[in-house]
């Protein structure tokens, strides 16, 4: 059995239902879809996504990439993307393994490796040809779910191997910049983390900039260059996506969800929700309940 087929078998064995399935490994998620999905906005954490079956398009602004079983997706910083499963059916479902990147482990690996950080113009969102060694490591990582007693000891070792292979692969220079203190990418990553920690409260750009170690004007320029939106637009996406989750999974009303994520005006919440998701809150949630596979975001 080739490695991508092996990964497909492993994911299919451990994924529960359709959508995103968490696992006993906190940075590993499995995703299944039985039908093509509608374009769905979501914030993707810095992560490696390996499709074992099917294909998907992700977009940020006007920039789109397609990946499949022959190509993996690497997201270097948390990004607001629009995801769209293209190829899936009950007989041949979309199957994907998502591995979040451990920033501390990445920095430690770079420190032990030594060497400088070369300048790069690589994008923070990239698709690359499948690497047999990378896929093999992913198979061993997901395969630990067959032996849960081995996860605690072995999962960190395999994750470290995966990060090493990414650092030495075509996207390595970008990851090095993200993990290097003082680089613009590292500073924007810190700003993103600050916004995500308190997205439901008013934010002051000067405070976020100070936390990132930048001036407000520098933060605005570099943040928009990397994420294709301003810090306040990024916060708005986080709020709306969390409100959608509250309504979809916890049964919250639109007004309750809007207030919970920081909106004071129900009409403003409904208007901005419709602009992002294409329908007012109630209609959108009814649509998702009727066809849950339509909202596979990752």
C-alpha cells in the first residue's frame, strides 16, 4: 500500500462522522466530507494540511490555491481563509489530516539546528508537491491512534520530525521567519495571537502594536500585507465565526451569540453576518443544519 493510501485508511478509520474531528493528540485533527462544500470562511491556525483523498480550494482575498492527495497545504500564520471542498462523495469522501504547528517546538528545533535566516518572498499560504517522507511521518502520527498508550511518548517525537521536514523543505525559509523574534512575520503572528485572545472585547491598535513590538503604522501595513485585511477586519471575522459556532453547536439565538462575541447592536451583527456568510444568521444556521457537509471549513 502506498503512503497516501495508508493515510486515507487511517483517517477513515478514526474520523467520526463528517466535519472536523479532534483526536487524542491536541494538535492533530481529522476531517471528512461526503460531498462538495460551499465556500466557508474560517480562520486557519498555522498548520500543515495533508489531503489523503479528494481536493479543496482555499482563498485569501483574490489569491486561491487548490490542493489534493498529490499536494499539501502549509499555512505559516493564522489566516482568515475561505475553504471549499471540490471533490468528495460518500463512496470516495474527502479525507484530510490537519497538524497544527507548535511554535515553541519550531523555535527549539531552529535553535538546536543553528544557522541564519535567509530573506524570502514565499507566501504565508502555500501548496507544495507531496513529500513521501512527510506523508510517512503523518501516517506514523495518525497511526498512534491505534495505540493510544504510545501517544504521550511518541507523538512529540513525530511532530518534531514533521517540523524538521518542513523546515528543510521548500517552505522552510518562511517558517524560519515566522519563528524568528523581531521579524515582521513573527511580530504579526504575535499581533494575531493578541487579537485572538480578546476578540470579543474592544481593541486598541496601539496596544496590539505594543504587544507585537511594532509601531501602529507598521503593524497596519505588515498585517494587511500578510492577512489581506486590517487588524479590525480580522477581529470582525473572529467574532462572526465564533457567533456562528455558538448558534450551530450550542443552540444560541442570534441576539445572544452577537452579544457574546462583542456586538452591541443586533442589526449591525445581522448585517455583517450576512455580508460574510451570504445569509442572515437564522437562515444560515437552518441551511447548515439541513446540510452539515456544506460547512466543512478545513
